[in-house]
C-alpha cells in the first residue's frame, strides 16, 4: 500500500467505473444486418468512429452516437436506422458498475473527495453515478465543458470548477486515448490506468497500473 494524498481523485466513468455495454447493445441492434462473423470488425470501427466524432466541436451525445453509427454503417455497406442510435443513447443511463467498483470506491471516498469527468450528457450521468453507490463531490460532463475528452478543454473546465491544478489530482481511467494521454499532456501529477482489456498498457506515460478499483484503494492506502 502507498500513501498518495491528492486533493481529488478524478475519474472517467463509462468503462472505468460503469460497465460500458455499448458493444453488447450494438450487437443486438445490428444483428439483422451484420453477420456474426463480421460483427467484431463492425464494433471495432464503431469504437474508432466514436473517438473521431468527439475530436471536433461539441455536439449532444445522442448526435455523436448517431453520427458514429451512421459512418460505421456506411463503411460496411449496411442500412443505418436513426432509431438504433437513439436506442443506444437511451440504454446508457441503465448501466451499472463493474462488480469490483462499489466497495473499494466507498473506502476511497471516505479519504479523498471523488470527482467524475465524463463524456456524457447531463440527462444520462446521474443515473449511472447513483448505481456506483459511493458519494461524489462533483460530477462534470462534456455538455457542461462544451468539449469531449480527449480534448484538453474538458480537463481544463474540471480544474477551473474545482479551483485546482493538474498537480492536485489523481486521474483514473481505463483508456489511454481518452484520458491518460491528455492528462499526461496537461501535467497531471498522477494517473491510474485500470486495465479492463479495452486498450493495451503504454508504459511511456508513467501511469500507475491496476486491473480493478481495489488497486486504487491500495494506491490511496485504504
């Protein structure tokens, strides 16, 4: 156990704390048009189109999902249904935490204030946060920041709202591309990569490593 004492522990939500089931839901929605053997490639492309879609000017998250899905369908030569993007958006608030999250998260919350910075809309996120069971000091969204991660503007909004700097936080995420890399660029003092199998570890960025939120509890010393 270590004894890190940041002013705040800041988190990505979906994928890191909340089980992000976009692949499972998309698989069901597209099963009538995408053969099972081609589904992994379709889902991989959908992942990258979602990333590409958030790199520009902010747009409502429902539009991000619809545009990303439409681009993926176009690439694969299958029909796009706007209702599928809407169904994905409406599914997000129903998703609960990874099984390893609530218990150690409560222990960390008793020691350090918890903050979420999420690529979510305001009307989605609080349902997911309630299912995490731990108290959060603040919850910030891309809608509030008018920018999605990995854009630095999203992180800068969070720092401004908290009245702190990059040196004051420990940022926790299961994604290098959305969180660890821009946090590194901003000079965040400590990051924790929770390896849930979405992305490979990249040692260059100096993040602490864990496979569950218990690893965060050990890093904080609780």
